[in-house]
C-alpha cells in the first residue's frame, strides 16, 4: 500500500490508517501511564485556565512521528504543535495526545489519547485510547465502531430513562468565557432537566461513554475542533444520532468557526427529547437568551403539549480542552 492511498476508497481501504492510529495511540498511552501521576511538569496555557504538561508534548511527538513515518505527505493538526503541512490530497490527521490535561495535573485519572483522520472535513477514522485501563475504541466511516468487547452498538445497551431525566455530558470550547450568558443558560437548562450533567474536562471520554451506551446524551457548545472528529465518528458508527442544536445534520468535522460546532448527540429514540431541551438555544436565538432565562421550578420538567413526559418515547420521529 502506498504511503498516501487515494483519499476516497471504500471504508475497508482505511484500515491501515486505523491500525496505525491505534498503535500510535496505545504507544502514547503507555508513555502517559508510566509517568502518571507524578512524573511530569505543567505550565499555564493561554489566559483561560488551560494547562499543558510535558506529557502532552512527549505523547504528541510520539504520535506525530508514527503518522509521519507511515503517511509522510498527510497534513497533521496537533494540539500542541499546530499545523504540520502536507500534500495528501485533502487528508488531515487530528491529534489530541492527552485529552484531560487539567485532570492529570490534579491527579484525576480521567484522560485519553485521541486521533482522527479526516478527508476534506469528513472524519473517516477515529481512535480513542484510555491509558489507565488499556482499552481502545476505534471507528471506520461506514465500517462500524469497535472496542475490547467487539462491535459497539449504543442503542443495544440503552436503558429506560428515569423520571429524573437522562444522564448527559457537557462540553464547551476554550474560547467561551465562563460567564457567557448563552452557555450558562444552556448548561443550566440541561442541569435542571437531566438526572446528571457530567463535565469531565475530557470530551473524548464522554464520546466513548456515549458510544458504549454508558450515558444517554452529549451536548456541546462551540466545541474544540481537535478532539471532535474522533469522538463524533466513534459515536456515529455506534449508532448515535448527531445534530446541530437546531436539528440539522452534523457530521462532526473540524472545519469552520467554533460557532458551527455546537451539537447534541444521543440514541436515536431519545434524540427528539434531547433536541427539545436545546431547541431554544439554536443559532439565531443568542440575543434573546440570558443567564437568567433558563426554566426553573416546576416548569423545568413540564409535560409536553400532548400531556406526555418530555422523555417518553415518540413514535414516528427518528432523526438520521478541558471543557467547562
């Protein structure tokens, strides 16, 4: 196989890329695990509370080296190094060598390695590796998602949603201020109408949980680009439905401004209800929302117009870095 095969072969044509990414992620994971929780140094990154460790840098160097060795002409976007140019015919690798750096700094063992390959802006390979457990999940567009236990099928592991609401995860991009009224109002609404709203400081962990069926949904506001394609593809290939906040199709690509990377994801049978939670936060509604307008009290979980619970199944409607 040539170093840079045609960018649009059948899904099986990307298996060499998937295997390379899995190997690189697992090798980087071994490095991270060997130096966690005490064998590294950290420093601030930017002005918004992010951090970078020498583990990020070392793991990224390893992954980028493996990708460069195997696919020397491909473009690479890496969390710490930025863009490494290539002429691979629209092929771009996205590398998040340590998703969860803030967790690592405080000794919390919630972090993963993420690698994706996009052709133009379409994810075709996604890999997430958990160094602490040694588990790896990977996906090929059109070829399914797989983990240690075999093929992932989130819908098959679905459980009834309790009256308290769904179990959700949340992420927002670094550029979103902590006091952003739109983000605060959206997050507050989700907290009121869910059983729990997980904020893991590692979006790829949430994507893997969603793909496995551990949580019911995932909502992102102006999400970071670097880790989105790997996680989104993993979830999509596991049977998860992914939409923009207004219900439009969302492919999980990295291109464009972060304002185009707000999303809701969940099992298809739950998606109508998740969209109901976020519908008033779709593009164009920012000017009408403030931090104080989220529903509260008894109306926060009011029944739908038909008198049914907002979480009851609806027939006939099937839809197609550290974060705050």
